[in-house]
C-alpha cells in the first residue's frame, strides 16, 4: 500500500501597509492596504480628495490620483499622476447669460514630462464667437508657455495654490470679464503611450499673442424733444359804452 506524503502548506500572514503621499504633500498617509507582501501594491493607483491633504474645505471638489512606485520601511511610496475637478463642481459654475470655454491639449514640462491639461473658462456675460476664439487662443498659449518653463512637481503646487489660474484670469480679463478660470483636469502621460497613440504635443509660443483692444461702447445721448408751449394771444378788452 502506497504511503501518501504529507504536503506542507506555507501560510503567509497579511498585514496592514500604510500608503504615503509624495513629498509635495509632506508624505501624509493617504490610505492602508491589507496584503501579504508590500510589493503586491506596486503599480496600483490611489485617489483621494485634495481637501484631506490641504485641510481646505474649498478644495473638496478636486480629487488627486497617485501611483504606488515602491516601498520603504513597510510604507508605500507614491507619485502624483492626476488632478481632476468633479464634473458636478464644473457644471455648478455655469449660470445663465454666460459663456463656457473648454480646451484640452498636450504639453511638455521643463523636466520632459508629458501632460494632458484641460482648462475651463467661464465669462461674466454673453459675448461673440470671435472674442471666445481669442480667449481660447490666449489661454492655450499662456498654459503651454508656463508649463514648458515649470517642472511637474512645481506645476502641481502652483495649480493647487491657484497661481496658474490667477495668472491666466488676469490675462483673459484684458479681453473680456472672466467669472471663473479653472484647471479642470491634469494627467501625466507615459512617454510610451504618446508614441503608441501618436499624440500631438502643443509647442509653446515664443511670445504670447497680442491682445486686441477692447471696443469702446458709445452711449447715444437721447435728447428729449422740447415741450411745445402754446401761447394764447391776449384778447382786447371789450369797450363799454356809457350812456
């Protein structure tokens, strides 16, 4: 009779591994995962509200995404790969008698990172198609030039601190009053994906396009017609004959 050999089964215990944000956000903990080995988490993505990282309630409408790239002392290290405004928040900005200018294009930062950026401009009133085309051209040139002179980490910091949005709004206000100026989405694209999909990178201009002068509105003065005065001729007094 054959004797069956006992098969030993190795059971690995799972444990909680903390996930940290990059140095840009002071390596704050952004979550935990229950796994056997830390390396099992490498390559996974984590999304969290920007409000939690900045303690700013005004940023609750923005989510940031991180990719786990390695481990250190039983904690997982990450890098930022995305910044996105919630669709409901973008929709809430739109009001009656306003215009919306959306744009999406790909640019390269100073540290050779490929970035897809989507902007959102809301005007304070109705305007013409030519004005909107000028504003779209200006915002694309401004963002492409600014990003080409900034590395990826400082770019995210400037967007979180609203420096990019403020500079863009000040430029566009010289064309037409702006109600809101936001970066709706930012995404880091791997270089191999750019070649695979044949994506076109927008080159920064040498200088920003000239801003057309605002058309001065002439108010026609309405002169009210003078009131016609009717003069009544004095009737001569009736002569009275005395007897």
